[in-house]
C-alpha cells in the first residue's frame, strides 16, 4: 500500500486503520529482529528505485513519498529498538521484552551486555547506552543507503543546504519549528526522549505517517540523518573509517570538487568523549591541507559534531568542566592553531563566522583555557598577554571588539555561540562559561539594539540583525529569564513598541520554553512564566483588534473602489456564499492557527506590519495550544489548569 503502488499520499494512508497497524507492528518487530527487518526494508527501497524507469516518475510526489515512508519506518524502528534498550535498563517506564537489568554476575551485581559510555544530557541523570553492533554487511549496507539518499536528494532550494551557511542557521531552526510536522527531526535533536520518554511507540508511528512538508528533499535528508545517528551508535568504527576515506579523497583530488557527503553526515553522529577525540584527530590532520572552500565545509561539520556531543553527552561535558579535563587527544591544540591562523589571516573583512563559532566550540572543550579567559576578561576587562595563552586571549579579543565602534558580524556570532553552549550548563552554577556569557550579554544587546547600526556585516553573506537579536534573546531567557525580561520587556510594551520587535520577542520566548521543556525546567522560573502569560494574552488581544481594524479599513477602501475583499485579513460577513467561489467566514485566530496546519512557509520576520501581527497571533496561539499553562500560571494554577 505504498504511495507509488496505491496512488494514495502518506496523509491518506494514515487514515487507513489496517495500514496504521501494519506500521505499528513493523516498528515493534525492530526490538527483537532488527537485522532481518533491515535487510527486507533495504531491499524494498531498492525495488522502489528500480520501479522508477523515468526521471518523471522519479520526481513524482508519490515516488518520493514512498521512499520517505520506508526511510521513516527504518529510522523510527531503529529508535524504538534503542528506546527499548533503555527500558531494559530501567531508565524509562516502558516495558522491554528482554530485561537485561535482571541479569547478575557471579557476585550478584547487575550486568548489562550493552556498552555504556558517559552520562547523558544536562544533569547526567542516566548512563548512555549504545545498541549492540550490527553484522558488518548489514551495517555497511545501511551506511551506503543513507549516504546515497543524502547525496541524491540534495538540491539548491533545500533548507538543509541553506543551513550550511551561517546566515540561514537561525532561519532554518525556526522554519522547522513552524512547518516541520514530522517527529524525525525532534528525535534527532532531543535524544533525551529516546532514553527517558514513555509510551513512545505511538509517537514513532505518528512520525512515520505524519503529512510531509512541501520540501520532501529536506524530509528525506532528515530521515537518512536519523538512520546515520543510530548506525554511528552501533558501528562507529565503520562511520569513522568512511569519514577518514572521504577526507583522504578530498586531499588527493587537487582542484576537483570533493564529495564530502560522508563528512557532512557527522553532524548526526552519536559520540561520546572518546569518539570525539578520534574525530578531532582525523580533522586536525586534514584541516590545513584541504582547499579553502573544503576547509569551510569541514569547519561547519566539525562545529555541528561538537555541538552534538555537548547536547547528547551533557553530563560528561559538565564533568569535564567540574574536574578540568579535556578529550584525550594531543591534536586539539593543533586544530586550535589551524583555526586561529585562518581567523588571523582575515582582517578586512573578518573570517567567515563559522570559524569564530568553531573556535569557541574548541575552547569550550578545554576547561583550562576557558578558565584563563574568564579570569582575564572578568578581572582585567581584557585578555592581557602576560600569563595568558593565545587561545585564551581569543575570547578577550572578542570582548574588546564588541565594545568597539564598528563590530564585525563574525565577532557577534562568535559571542552568541558562547551563550548557546552555556545554556547546556545551567545545572552547573557559577561556571566560567556563564560568567563570560553574563559579561557579553550587555555588549551584544548594545550592538544589536543600537539604532546607529554599529554592526559591520560579513561581506559574502549577511545575517539579518533581527535574527541575531532573536538568537541572543532566546539564550538570555534560558540563562537568566527574569533579568532578560527586565531588559527586553520595555521594548515590546507600550504604544510605540514596533511589531517586528514584539515578534522577535515572541519567537525568543517560544524557543526558550521549548528548550526548558526538554530539560524539565518549565517550573524553574515562576515569575518569568507569569510575566510571559500576561504579555502573551495582552499581545494577543491587542493584535487581533489591530488586525481587525486595519482589515476593515482596507476592505472599506476596496469596496468604495468597486473591488472585492479578497485581499483583506479580516472576517468575512456571515453567510458569505462559498459555493459561488467565495471563501466562508473565518476569524483572525482561525487564519493564524491554519498557518501551522497548512505548513505555509512564512518569513520569520515578514516585511509588512499586518503580516507581522498575523504571525504574532499565530505563534501565541500555537504556544498556548502546546503549553496550556501559559494562560493559567499564577495563583491556584493547578486548579485552574484542571478546569
């Protein structure tokens, strides 16, 4: 009953109860018969590919959706298998068919056949378990298929490709937040659910059968990335060898364009601190020997791979900063020198912002360098050369440039990277990253909120100031919510508050609420929650009224000129004749909610005022639907929430 055979799209198949149950059973079977199922599903993918005899068939929606559906089932089956491993260890409340926690050694201690390396996420409340290695032929076939789909379905309009460059990273994140309806990407970003989530099977089935967005290329790439995430956990030696081979080919091809697909996949990799050290060794050898264009690609991938380690091994990462140790590799200093040399070689204009981000990431892996930077910047206000290494001085130079007259965009983005990493360390009070981030907050705000526009954009690709402001707001709301609210609240309230600023504020609050939800920290800032509730309801009321007034004025003007009302955002009169080709009555709130339901791609900050206000209403309603406590926080909130 695949789309290419049945003629039905995924959302139509999802309504078929028999098909839903078939997907449900397939995912459950992955728990005990993983290898056998993977062989059958890989063969099915190859059959679908052979069935497409022409390019027209290959590019048809039904053909693409068929492959996407099979890739989703494979990915979600893998995640269910992994989830059940955590269930067998007692990490979550779901039941596993095989309870390894009951096995005992000769001395009566619990044992597990699953390898554990490091501790997970912010508080390190559970160990990280890897699934057992798959047979080598199955593993190699899985890597080959995932890589081929990632390479084949790359296209210029794809958001995934756009996200490779710094100017679109913020847009990419919020594009997914508003239009990506499947659960595959949240699974790869918030792996905590795989470990400690409960009743996950229905969620995995819904992820397989959810309606795809208009960008099927992005969907297919994300499904292939989710498969790679699991395979890198089970068979890391194969993933690393493929990456090394890819680096070797990039070095040996000279002026030819290198295919770095196996390298790009590493942004999805599941890594502990040992695997990260191996990756740093491989990149350090190749970084200075590849062409400048490939060097930038390596920087993008390595930054994302380090971020993956920091978020998925948060317990280990915080332990590094508590006990002051680095990954066990001698090549980290070499890589720091190489990236620093690239930055120093560019003065006007500055180096690409990605190099600044990578430099911050590498310094965050060296708690001793971070401590030295914090001492010099906080105590002396600058990075003094006496007794301070050149890498520790890098953060001091960023601080000095932030307070200069013309601030390079790369410097601001580098400082924001420090803020972003610090949000992972909220469970470690008084850490050096938090002290530095507090020092940078005021300087970043001064640059981005300055009406004289002190920001000097990166020449090759500028990043909209509003998106940078959105990013730093979100980080500050996560680190010091009440302090950040005091800073930004005056700019979004009052009669002279600009709609675009209010929209940026709402996006930032939404992002911080999402991150705190996955850290179980929604109740950690009650005053912030109450202020958000009051502001959201006030903005909702005011914007609905304003949109209605503007729409009625536009409609009145159009009617007086003999024009229809099709361009209005307002309510249509009751009894409007839909059968005559005219849409029925619809309120502002209906339209706003439908922006998400239809998957309409809208700009994060639209250029005109009425579009900004409609999007504000849309975002607020979406957040209230996702977290109903937003409208009841305060006195007797539990009773009000239940009612």
